C-alpha cells in the first residue's frame, strides 16, 4: 500500500465516542524495522497486513491478547497519515504536516514492524510472501490493506497534475494543489467530481466543494464562479435524511449537480474535463474549467485481486457481522479492503475494530463469534469553515446517531469536533 493510501479518508465523532462510551453511559531503532531483520522470525501468532488505521488499531489490541513479540505488522510506508484532515488541508484550514507522523512512532510497543510489501497470500498454508521471496507464517491473519487510488484510469492523469488549476484531496502529492487552485481561481467553471467506483468517504468530494464556495464568498469571487458537482451516482448522498439536507444547501448556494456524469479524461493543458454520460454510454461532454477537483477511481489493492481471500471483485470476502473470512476461519478483514456493504471510513474502522476484537477472542477459544457489526459508519459533512453535518448510519442506510439532536443540521460544534478533537483522539486513543 502506498503512502498516499494509508488511512481512510473520513473520520467522525464516533471513534472518540466509542472510546469514551463507558464514561458517557454513566453520565446518561530503524534496523529493528526492516524486512531482513524481521525475516529472521518467520512465524507470528498474529500477522497484520497494512499499517493504516485498521492495522495499527488491531495490532495494539492483539498484542494485549498474545503478548509482545507475537504480533507483526507488514507496512512498507515510512509515514502514517491521518487522511481525514486532508479535506481541511485542501481548503486551506489545516497544514499538511499536521496529518503526518512517522510510522515508527505509531507502531505499538512490542509489535514488530516488517517494513516490506506483501506480494502473495496463501491461506491454505497459513503464510504470506513478501518482496525478495521472504515467507512469513501465521496462526491468525488480519488483512487491513486499505484501498488503492487509480488516477491513471482517467486519461491525462496523473501527469495532468503538473499543470495548475487542478488538485485532489485524496493524495498527499496533490492535496496542496487543491488549495493553490482555490486561491488562484479567477472566473469560470469550478468542477468537483465523483467516480464510478467505490470510494473512501463518499462525502469528501462534496466537502471541498462547500469549502470552496465559502472561500469564494469570503474573498468576493463567488459571483464569478459557476460551481458544478459532476457525480457518477444518481443521488447526492446515500442516506435520505442527509441527502435532503445537502440538497437544500446546494439550492441555497446555487450549485449545479449533474448526476450520472463520470470523469474519463482531463486535458490539463487546455483546462478541459471530459465526462461520460452513464445513462448514454459512449456519449461525452467537454467542460472548460478554471478549477478542477478530481476524486480518483479506486479499487482493491493489486495483491488481493484474484487472491484466495478475495471475492470476484477483489475485496476481502468477510462475514459482514463478524468480519471473519467466509472460507478461512483464521483470516479476518477490516476497513477499506473488505467487501462490507457500508461506506469506507475511519469511523467504520473504529466500530469494526471493537467487533473484530471480540470475534478473534472467541475464535482463539474455539468458540463461535457472537458480537455483530451493524454497519455503523459516519461522515462529518463539512459544509463551511465552521459548519458540519454529522452523518451517522448503518448497513440499511438508516441514521444511527450519537446525539439527541437533529444531526442533519449544520453545526459549529461538529466542525470543531472534526477539525480539532478528532485528530487528537485519533493519535492518542484510537491507534493505541
């Protein structure tokens, strides 16, 4: 997994709420971290693939179950990113450096860091292969490999990012270009896209649009901006309660939404974006842009595609309630790389980690898992520099809210939760 895809892109209040729940209920060196060094030990009781949110969280939990030295995390990236912050980095409200920490610093004490890349999985033989044909065996395997970004599936990208006026909050390499394009905007079309694939944090492509609109209002450029949201989907958001609220905001702020429009090409030298009309396959439209924010197509990591642990689409095939693999009982999945039918967010990972912890505990005792994941996920929909709609929902796209208030309303308190409280809780509680 590359550095730009280490962490899920959407956070929420619930990871912190989940960590603090008991109290709430009462109230109402580097050589040690190389593949060569770790290959000296070719077996671990628990092996975790991926050092993002899910991988680090589960490795900390597993170390407490099986002891120091018995858990290892395979992760090639030197840097761990709290990617939910990138929405605010792209909008100029946070610095990119605030989202990054050395991977070494977030690796739980007593957990081995295997700084390498997984090249193959062999669950029949309870082992995986790393680069340089290094084999590692395990008793239990947790797959937390995240999701891969595929800018290259859009003609003209990623090379188009060398030009101005174009950015993307989904990559560490392009998020600051979003802020530059936002600042340099003069007059014309500002286009924000949503691809025809699963994505991490389905709300993120809209968040930067609302921030951009607010920024241009503040700087007196709003009347010169024709803001367009071109989405491959047929709805603005998958949960009706929050979709209705967003449509009101879109209407109030005079934003144009084009449904079933999928970005297929960027001609960055001409500042042109080409969209296919999904209702009329093969029919395309060319839009001139003064600013373009690209949400890339995404998919499962290459190592999972056609592997024994994957479904026909390449996602880790797990039971949606227990997160245990459907075929291999000692294999588990968490986060964006799984085929769980819910949004791919860091909030979902937080909820999943509690369930998976219980699942593995019982499996280790040769008992059947009983704790069930209800599909809880969350997305704090940033609608301005001090406003957030806190969307929380389950597998059935029904609201599953934390607070006794209408969370479809824009609130400054929820903005501060996302911008200030959640990063603190992430680094100091969730990962630990």
